[in-house]
C-alpha cells in the first residue's frame, strides 16, 4: 500500500498553535508545540481517519516532529524574509516571546484562534490534548513520544543529529484497539487525494498543451 499522505493545511497549523497558546498552555516552546501538534494529529488520525494539520512528520533526536510547524516557529523568532506567506499568516495570530531569563522563546497568541478553520472533531481533539498534556513539561512529552512504536520504527538506524521520514502509516502501530475503521478512512482519504491530485495534474498538462498549441499556430 502506498504511504498515507494528507493535504497540509497552514491555516489549521497556525490556528492550532494559537489555540494552545490561548488555552493557557504554559511554556509553549517550539519543542513542546511540536509534541502537542504530533499528539493532536495522531489522536485525530486514530479516531477520525485523518490528521488535523496534515503536516509532514520526521523523526529527530528529540522525537517526532511536524516539519513545517517546526520550521515556521523557528522563522517567527527571526526577521521576516522578503516573501514568506507562511510568516505573514502566522504573525497574524502568533508571536515569539523571549524573556531575559529564558533560554528559549515561547509561542504566544496575539489574537484568538479562528475556530472556523476547524471541524467539530478537530476542536474536540485539540481540547482533549490541552487537557491531558498542556501542563506537562516538554521533556516529559519527549520521553512519552520516544516510547511510541511509530517513532522507534522510524528512528531505527537513524544517525544522531539527522532526520528521517516518519510516515503516517507508522502512526497506526500505536493505535488503540478498534482503530480499523479509522485506518480504512485514512486509506480512503489518501486514495481520494491521489485521484484529485492526478486530475489536477492532468488539467494543468492539458492547459499547457492548449497554450502551446495557440502560440505555435
């Protein structure tokens, strides 16, 4: 079976971070935010057959990491690049605060999250993750996710300091009993996306051919 893939949603990512910050999650560093996003995507996948953000996951020294989120939070602490739509979208809701005595900056919400970007199930899962893990230290979440079978499988043979893919297929190695229906939904979602992407690619190719034909006649 092909590796499960889902469409990444920047709006959901940004607003999930704003949701955590607005909900009062303490010490929301880049590392802790990465773990909360992973746990949220994992739980929603197990229950409803898709993640919330659709981010690409990788295995690093400190466990599973949502790649786009990790990079975006890092960029928020730096001056913006000339053209960075992700940065602009994020700074509408988020900022990085670094106090005098802090080694790492924390994510803060500058406005409330736009809940309209989420489904009811997204919000349900985000709330449950905040309640269950929001008060835990980042180091505790690192230890927790290091014990996951998905991470262990991806991490096997990885060189220290490097990163490797952690596909969504691996997530189901940690799924609770009774998750077969969610797995079937995930496979259906993947197939639908692959079909839609193929149609889109075919449409672009047909348009390119028409434009080429028009310029040569």
